[in-house]
C-alpha cells in the first residue's frame, strides 16, 4: 500500500507531465462500486491543471476556476500513460493528445474534484496532521499529542492526525529506529523527540530510494522503488533484529500486521 514516499515518487513523475495541461475528456468506469470515489470528476473537463502537489498520501492539483483535483492511490492505484486494461477505473485525455490512465485492482483509490481547500467529503484529508518533512511537524507539539493520547502509539500514528503520511511500513520502521514498542501508551517527551527524528529519517531515506515496492506500487514509468531491501523491521518477522540479533516478532495491533524487536523496543 503506497505511503508518503511512494506517493511523493509518483508526484515527482506526474508533476512535469501534467503541469499546465488542459483536460479535454474524462472517462470513468461505470461499475456500480466505483462512482463514489470519483465525485465530481466530470467537472475536470476543460480545466487546466497548474501543478501536482501532495499532502500526506493525497496528490492535490490546483485547477482553474477555484477547483482542486484530489487523487489517492488507495491500496493498488497506479497512474500510467498507456492503453486501458480491465483494471482501468478512469482516464483523462490531455490537450497534448496523451491519455493518463488510472488503474486500480482493489478499487480503494479515488479521484475527486472539490472546491479548493474544501475537504469535508474527504475526512482523512480534512483532519490530516502536519507534513512530516515540513517545519509544521514540530517536535514539541508532536510530543504533546503523544502524551495526551491513551491510544497505543502505532495505531495513533496510523490515524494520520499527529503526522501525515505515515502508514504501516514506515510506522514499524520509525518505531524500530526510536526503540519504542508499537503498543506503548507511555511515550514521554524524550522518546517522542526520538520518534520525531526517526519518522523524518525513514521517510527521507525512502523518498531518496523512490519508495518501497512489494507487489502493487509502481511509479508512473512502471518502475519499482528500491527501498524494500533497506527495511529494518517491516516484513521481517522471524529474522534477526539488525541491531541486537534477537528474532523480530510479528503481531497484530489495531488490525494491522506489526513487526518489532521484543528485546530493544521498550514498552
Ligand atoms: Zn533488537
């Protein structure tokens, strides 16, 4: 499932392709399970895309006439410039003659047009925490969030409220780097600062490697990210901890597979 580094890699490829282009035609899969995720997409027709930005795992493109295009890859969404296949959910014909295809096997992705900045129909985006690599992500405020909640730290990170864009992969990674047990409810100011630094480190490193590919995530050019072989904990249950060699343990926490080191990640 694409997280912030994967979405950022897609953004960096889409931005030069879409900036300044006008949308001439819009097509959406008529399958009954699809339409809710493509709210107001017909209004894209005739609009000019100024650039492709990002907030958390959302791609956001300002359009003319005070509108905004919001795109989310869901679990399996992929953008390509090529011919449609049975998994094509939407396509945009651009004024340079090319067609941008949105393929999505599992159908959790979405492409919506909204009035700029009005995200009431997209609650996760409306309540999104600060961008982790911006100055908005302040260690003091992050620490306050963590001391005030009584939720276990990993599910709390996944809520996107204390910080945007951290999903299952990078939550496991950051908690391993900061030596914090994923179910801990006692993350004090000192450990909160370590976690703040760790989140930035693992996300920046993954962006440099164009994200982590397991099965579905691909960039616009069809290539995989290179981060998978650099992971410390995620997906490595049973393997020795890279720090202390004790076998990493896999548990289910808040409904999500979670891997951690029982020896060096403290509750
Ligand atoms: Zn360890």
